[in-house]
């Protein structure tokens, strides 16, 4: 069964790890209780309490677990917008040179 993690809040039970594959760029938000997060490629473990969040930067496996019971929500991190102006200017200059009149 596939679930959309970004549109749900999950209740986590004590001592039952939740695996997150390819979690880079995901924001983990603790909405209740205490959560323990460990991410391959990130130094140290992260403890989150209600209202706290963590942006996953590591590319490896992430394990999320409640200490007691806890609730979690996930958000996609906003991607920075690429500035396309330099590429557009370069393209326009190339086109202008292609259509420039030939002088004799």
C-alpha cells in the first residue's frame, strides 16, 4: 500500500522505527511527544519535541522513532528558484549574432 507522507500526520509507537528512504530535502515536524531521528551521513542524532522540526540533509537511510508515543508530519523543503536570466541573455545574444546582417 502506498501512502502520501506529505498529506498525513502519522502516530508513532514506542520502540517501532519508521524507515525513510531518500529523505534528503524532507522536513520532519514533531507535532506531539518526543521523536528520535538518525540520518545516515549526518553527524549525531536529533531529538525533536512538539513544535520542533529538522530538515534532512543526508542522502542515506533515515530512521525515525518515538520515545513513548509521538506524532509526526512531513513537508517537502522549498527548492530555491534558479535564476534563468543569465542563460536567457546568452541565448538571445547567440540568436542576435545568427541574424546579424552580413556587411560587405
